[in-house]
C-alpha cells in the first residue's frame, strides 16, 4: 500500500512539473513574440498574410 501511495505522489508531481514547464515555455514565447513584434499574434495570422 505504501509503495502505491508513493507511486501516485510521484506521478502527480512529475505531471505537475511537466505541465508547469509547458506553461512557462508558452508564456515566455508569447512574451518574446510581443516584444519582437509589438502586438500579440492573431488566431488567423497565417491566413491573413497570404
């Protein structure tokens, strides 16, 4: 029972770490894009440029 408990704790912690890393990457990429271009990227960006 104790081993199953630690497995669940490690699973939740590792998933939280991975998700926070993804969120940090998205946030930093958005900040970089806004600093570079002065505005946020629109949803239909690729369609509007052609």
